[in-house]
C-alpha cells in the first residue's frame, strides 16, 4: 500500500529532502505547466524540455537545504529564471526565433469556425508577438511572461527577479512600450 501524500508543496519538499521520489513526481506534475510555460516563452520550445528537467533536478538536489522563506513557486521560478538566463547567455544572447508558418502544423480550417484568412492573420499576429517578446531584454521578457501568462502579482515577480516592486513596474512599463512599438503595424487605432 502506498503512503498518503501531503497536500502542500512544503510537505512535499520535506519528503523530497528525505529522498522520496514519489513526492518529487507529485511536485513535478503539480508545477510542470508553470515551469514549461515560462521556459518556452523565454527561450522557445527547442531547449525547453531540457531546461525544465534541469529545474526539477535542481529541486531534487536542493531539497535538503530548502527553507520555506517564501512561497514555493517563487523559489521554483527563481531556479527557472537562473537556468533560463544561463541558457540565453549560452546561446550568446541569441533571441527567441519564432517558428516560421511553414514549420508549424497546418491549421484545420473546417473545424475552426474562422475563415482561412482570419486564421492566417491570427497566426501572423502570434508570430509577431513571439518575435517581439524575443527581442526584449531577458529581465523585461521574464517580467512580462510572469505577469501576462502566469498571472503572478507584482510582489512575487519582484522576489523572483530579485528586485524591488518599483523596478518590476519599470521593467513592465519599458517592455510594454517596446512591445507596442514593435507591434504597431498590428494594432488598430
């Protein structure tokens, strides 16, 4: 018979610290979408799985030293940030290159409810958004990803980035200006 599992991330981390692999699997299942979503939006899909695995490997290795000083997700995203920034630097500051339309799956026009023209326009806009995000400096990009896609509060973003609340607001302000400029051809008056 299997042992019952704790509900909280903190309890799971205590079990992981004692070498419980099942607790790690539970934690991975609980947070893999957060980590993968963040990594994919930061560096693209090509290396995302490897980086996400490295994040959870670091969780496993760091579990004995982990202390619940902040929310678990803040700590997890801090590890994610460090590894994503390292990967970006490893790529010699290469920016996210969106997939070309040809490399993506062909949209299924009949089932979409939209005209083929609208589907292609949406696809073009999505590619432009990905490219614009990829052109942002990494801290601005991560701030946008954490706020827009992961819906984190400003305070938690500040803890993940290791900066002040006003600095987060400034990063997001600059990022929005840059995105607005880059996406101007797609914005309506």
